[in-house]
């Protein structure tokens, strides 16, 4: 999917808003963890997709990055005038050319998106070869989340029934995604996952992990090593590495780092 015509230039606010941007995630420690994953080159081109009020974009500029841009659905809420901003519907093609950014960041956005195929394709399309995409999302594959689903029928990305009558339904966690599916989408769109980390380890998962981690590792390795799955051996090796990682089994938030081939 490519952009047929040059997109309109981003706008910059002429006056700073009265209020500074604030974090709108339920785990604000995510931002600092993602900031640690940014490149050393302060001139790297970085896009914050689903930027909200611009809290992370402001952190980037405060850290000395000089080529930061942002996009989101609601332009009026953006409060970071020093950062170039474009209004964008994240459900369709993003208003940027192919192979454009060194780093594309999406913090707690993908679980709000109806069509993961389009969204993740677009993140990879606008990233230059050799560049990186960093995605964070609630970890529905942690041992704690699996136990919650077993008991209540809801994973803890959306631990209660989603309100079907909410006008802005997309503000809810309408479409949780597992690390296994993230791996599928990223590999499908020409990327290699180079790191999976988390913002913090959950106490409940740590306790369950003492007993369950060895069992899960044995079961999954045995299942994927079966001869009938031999045609998927390469994909299985990737999944064994990341799906069985402590970050996935014990972490609160999944932070996946992918490099475009």
C-alpha cells in the first residue's frame, strides 16, 4: 500500500498550549522504558504514532532528538507545538511516504485498532530498511493474564465486558493482540523481531512462573518439534525464543522491537 500523492505538510502550532501534554496510559512507566530503546543518534527521524497529547514526543525533544514527528486521530488534543503533527486515521494508510523514518513508535495503540493487518503493514511501510518499529501493548500472554482468562473468560487487557454503546468505542481495548500474532504480522511485513522486553514483571506471574515456566517450555517445544510441523521450523524457532521469554511470560506490558529487512 503506497501513497499516490504527496501528503500535506505537517503543521506546527504557533503558540504553546496552556497545559503540558500528559501521559494517558494506565502504565506511565512505559514511556521511560521505550525512551531507553531509542537510538543514540539525536538526528534520527522518529514518528510517534497515536501520540495522544504528545507526552512521549515531548520526552523525545527534551532528550535532544531533533527530527520528531507525531500523528493521531484528534488534532485538537495535541499539546506539543515544537513537534510536527499530522492528523491521521490510523485505520487506513498513514500520510507518510514509503521508507521514510528511522524509528516508528506506537505506544499502547494497537489494542485500540480495528484492523491489525492494515495498521501493522503501515508501520512497516513507512519505516526505512534497517530502521526499527517499537510497539507496546498489554501483555495478554503473561501467566497472570492467562489465569485471569481461565477464571473469568476475559484477558486482563479488557478484564470486563467492553461497553458496546460507547460512542468513542475505540478508546476501549477493543482488539487485544498477543505476542504470537505480533510476530506473525511483523514477519509477514518484512521485519525481524530483535528484542522483546517489558516495563515491569508482575508479582503474580513470578509466583506462577516458578512452577509453570518449565512445564510450558517443555510442552511448547514438544508440540512445535512434532514432524507434522516441520515446514514451520523457522517460525517455530522464532516463537520459541520470544513466546517463552521471561518478558512474555512474566511481564505486564509487551514491548516488541522489530527491524525492517
